[in-house]
């Protein structure tokens, strides 16, 4: 299941991002906005944490820097 501390940090970071989006207004045309429209916040946070973990893993294995899309 991996390291519990890293998982918790990823979920906390995802919840922070979700709270920021809710305060500023959700953009329904992106992935996160569409997910928030149809799923509970905690489920969306775990999905976002998973997406962040996969991105981090890919960057580390390829030894690449983060590129803003």
C-alpha cells in the first residue's frame, strides 16, 4: 500500500486544491471541475492525489523537471 505519510500528504494537498477551487469558483470544463460536479469531495481528493502521485512517479523515473501544461 505504500508509505502512509506520503499518501496523507498527497490527500491533504489535493483537499487544499479543492478548497481553493471551491472558493474561487469551479471551472466545469476541466477534469477536476467535471469530477467535482458528480462525485463527493473526498472521492475527488483521493482521485486527484492518485493523479499527482502518478505524475510525480513518472517525473522521477524519467528524471524530468515539471513542465506546466
